[in-house]
């Protein structure tokens, strides 16, 4: 896989559920990708509202987000959430023979980070 770019975003701590939105927007700006260019999204859900608000605000179809279930289903391991969402995203892309993915995670205090990956077949 190629890691094309990463981006961070920070807002007021109380707005942490929406921080991945800003990180995804910045990431897409760095890559030049449109939302439609992304095959799958893995958005960490320490709280279920995090991917839900991202889907709503960005207009991402549900069938492109957390296709194997998110942290509520798969777990939210302390200190390993970033690795878990990247590996889950890469596996989902490979299983479906898709190419581009975005992983995003809120990291506390109103901050978030996002990473753009692309599988090379």
C-alpha cells in the first residue's frame, strides 16, 4: 500500500466528535481526491456518533464506512486504535479488490487525524 498523505485537525475539546470531518477535508485537499474517489472509509468510533456525523456532514454513503463494523463491534484497544483502523481498512480494500481508502480517528481534546492509502495490485 502507498500512504499518500496524512492530515490533522483540532477544534474545541467538546467538539471532538466532529474533528475527523476537518481532518478528512484537509486530507482530501492534500491528496487532490474528491470524496467519490475514495472507495472505503474507516472512521474510528470510540462513540458511535463520530462516524455518523462524518457521514452526515460530508455526504459519505453508509455502505462505504466501517464496512466490517467499527470499534463498537470490533473493539477500541487502548494505544492500538490507529493500527486497528489502518489494518481493518487495508484488509477491507483488498477483500473487495478496491484501491483507495481513508482512515480517520478522533484522538482526544478535540483533535483528529486522517490518512489516505492506496493499494497497488
